[in-house]
């Protein structure tokens, strides 16, 4: 099976890491995958291309001058002609739209994964409306959670085209990593971290508010925020306003994620909107205890008091109290982390994800139907 993955990336985050993992696993199984990434003039964000090249995965970089660039469509059509993929697997609204337009005259079957729809402002909402319209013409659409699947149904995507497939990760990558962020840090210093794009849906301001409360009872705690994004300046200003700037460490983007997770005593997801964040799966694979907000598909993985702890979204007080529970009870933290690791190992492995996607591709191409 020859598959072309296509994405307009915002950095090396959950969707990008999922694509890299899926391509690697499919290649191990004897299939041919290529990663196509738009090089947007206003914000290139081609880190996934660099990561793919380091993994010896084929890459196609597609220049895109503006929000709607016919030249980019023609460039994508050339990629189809050269590589002749049986399946175009799109990720995100731009990949869906450009892939749909470019594939009209090809024999390529269209598949998409909807990681989430955010609808943060009117522009993103408009893109979402266009995306929903285009997706109805795809052969198959994958939702990463029940919540995303429900939104597809509400957008009148036919039920027969929707399939839920869990994200998967390479569990072994997160074993026995060195705690890179702890170099020069006293052993008594606790580290609570959040990993993700610095954008509104991640609710990081609530994490900072929780941090300010935790500092009162646990002054020897450092709060680490790993990632980059449009909210960084606002978040740094919030930390200063809360008077915790000396205890908050903004690392920017980091590539050594296994070593990042190994450095943290507690990992937090404070999102107000989510599908299923890869960060949570990676944290559990690294045997780290997790406190997360109960949004999207998170409660299907973080079972309260079993595989982690949950807090309502936008509730900094509860978020803080649950983090403190883990800081004060190392045995509880270890138990939750081990049970979470067991759940991820059994249900969210890279191998099982690849097998499900391969079946999806086989089903999507079985009768030769295209943009029905």
C-alpha cells in the first residue's frame, strides 16, 4: 500500500508525532509512506519534515504562498503524478481542502484523520465549516475520540464513513530515559510539567493559576512548560502577574521528549478543548503520574483514582488540589503511573494503531470508489 500523509503543521506536536509513528510502523510492515507538509510563507513550520528525514522517511515539502494558493494545488498534483499513492491521508482542514482539490483528477482514495476542531475565533470557525463540507466527500474519516466522531455526525458526515481509531505511541521509546531537565537541579526540588502548544485551547493560564496556589504550600516546586505557540508572551505576563515567574520555566520546543517526561514528578494537561492529547499517552508510557482536565476523550484514558487524576476544565482550585495530592503522596503517584502505563501498553500501542489504519485503507480502497 502506498500512502501519502499531508499536513499543514504548526510545529512538532501531537498530530505530527502521530503521523511519524504511524509512517514508521507502516513501513516496518512493508508498506510505502511519504509525508507531505506545506511550507507556508507566513509560518513555515516544517519541523515534521526535518524529523521525518532523521527517521529516513520520504518527505515532500509543498511551498504555499498564502491561505489559498493554486500553485500549491498544482504542486500537490505533481506529487500525485510522481508517487502515485493509493491513499491520500490528510490531517487538518488545509490538508483536507487542498488534498480534495488536488486529487479530483487522480485515482487516489481520500482518507482524513480529524484530531479535533477548535473553533477558537471566526476564522477558525469558517475553516471548520469548509472542512466539514469537504469531509463529506472523503471516502473514510477517522475520529480520534467519540467527541470528534459526534461532531462529524452533526456535520452530516455519513455514519458509514466514520471510524474511531485511538492514537498510538511507541511505548519502548519512553523507557529508561535520562532526566535531562534535572541537570543542576537539587533532588529535593519537585518539578510539575505541562507539554503542549501554547494556544488558547490548552488552558495553560489555569495551570499557572494552579501553580500560584501550589507555591504557597510547596515552595520548592518548579513548573515547567514545554512547547511554543502564540500565547507565550501572554502566559509569561500571567506568570509575572501571579508573582511566580521565578518558579516557572518556559523551555520552548524540545525534541527529547522521553527525557523531558523522565524529569517531571507530575505531568498536567489543563486543556479546555481536546480530542485525545498524545502528551497524556506519552506521560503514561514514561510511567509518570498525570493530572488532566476531563475534556474530550481524556476520561477514557485518565480514569480518576485509577490511571490518574481528573479535574474539571477552567477550575484552577481543583487542578491545584489534585496536583498537591500527588506531590504529598508518592505511593499514590507511583500506583497511578504504573496502572496508566499498563492501560497504554495494552490499548494505545503504535503497532495496534498501524494495524487499524491499514484495515481502514484496505476498506477505503476495496471497491475503487472515490469522492462519493
